[in-house]
């Protein structure tokens, strides 16, 4: 899913970056999410803080949940960049896998309150869940293609099914990021090291760092 497709799904008006009212709404929403949970915030609060009418919010966004997705554009872009790095299959596997995973953790750490809101939105809103799943399937497809290419070149182990491997590894990443954002699980460095090792062992049959 391209950035343009993402924007068309999230915003009622399509791609509207640079729109002052939209930017004000997202800034206000971001500020409120630092203070309250997604469930506690209402559209009237967002609109009041942004200095616009309640109808202005709905001019851009169908719901709070979809507005959260707009706030997560940078995370989506980071995920797309990480995916592209992996798919290119250039350089040493451990380095590119580690760089990709670290970039995802960096994105969550840069805005943990927004990521927690995304988790709430994903759990409660079918449209958000559908968008999330569509983006994940898109990434998984390209990762599976990379695995097949590496296998054909004799660099990766042959089993199991590449599509299944890609889906499971991305699910693992998502669960790790969720636990990290919620403050559970191992420390960040250990989390990253474990993920890198699992990716390497699964795709290449090697654990990386000795």
C-alpha cells in the first residue's frame, strides 16, 4: 500500500497534507493523547483545542480511530522503508535486518502514546483493523518474495513456505512492538537482539552475533 493509498483510506478528502485545519486537528489530537487514552477523548475536545468546529473534524476524518491512523503516517512510512531495505537484500543479512527492526522500535519510541492509541483503535474499529491487515499483507508479500529470491540464490534455507514465514515474522515484530509500547517484555536492546536472531535463523539458518 503506497503512502497515497494510505492517505485516501484515512482522510475523507484524500491526500491533504499541508492543510492548516487538518494539521491543527492532528496536533490537538496528538497533544490530547499524551494526556488521555483514546477512549477518554471525544471529537468535541479535539476540535475545541484545534480552534475549529466539530464539523471540521468530520470533514477530514470519519472517526477518531481513523484520525489515529493519520497520526501514524510516520510509523507507516518507517515500516515501508524497513520493508524496502529488507526486500533489496543488499549487504549482510544481519545488518539490514537489524537496521530495519531498530528503525521500527525508533518509530514507536518517538511517539509511544500514539502507538498505544493505534492499538486501541485496531482492537475496536473494523475499518482500522482492515487497513492494518491490508498493509501487513502488502509487506508480507514483498518479504516472501525476498525470501524466495534468497533461496533461489542459495543463501537462504528452503523451508518452510515463504509466505507463511513472512507472515509469522511480521506478526512477531508487531507483537514485540506492542509489548514495547506498553512497557512489558524484555529491555529494548534484548528485544531487538532476539528478533534479529529469530529472523536470521528462520530465513538463513544462522543466529547472527556469536
